[in-house]
C-alpha cells in the first residue's frame, strides 16, 4: 500500500472513532443535537469517501490477492 492509502485508512478510522464517541456521549437515548448530527454527517461522508478511494485505488491488488488465495486453497484441496 502507498502512503495515500495509509493516510486515508487512518482518517477513516479516526472518523469512526469520532462517531463512536458521539454515540457514547449520547447514551442511552441517542438523541443527537443538531450540531452533533452535522458532525455525524461530515464524519460519515469523510469515511465513505476515504473507504471508496482506498477500495478503488487498491482494487486490482485486492482482486489479485483474492485470486492467489483461491489458487492456494484449490491446490490444497487437490493434494488431499
């Protein structure tokens, strides 16, 4: 993975941590204020954008890894 992917992953994780903190602060009723809803919206949008970019930019490598694992498992099944 390249530096951009690592940075996007960190940003997505940090946004999810922020979202979790909003839920913790609003337990047990989870009635978010207008300001909290705006924060939630921005964090979710940022997370969605980063995860989409991570996936799209790394899709060829992810698919290649998946195919390699499938071949490894197929080889193990043949040997049994």
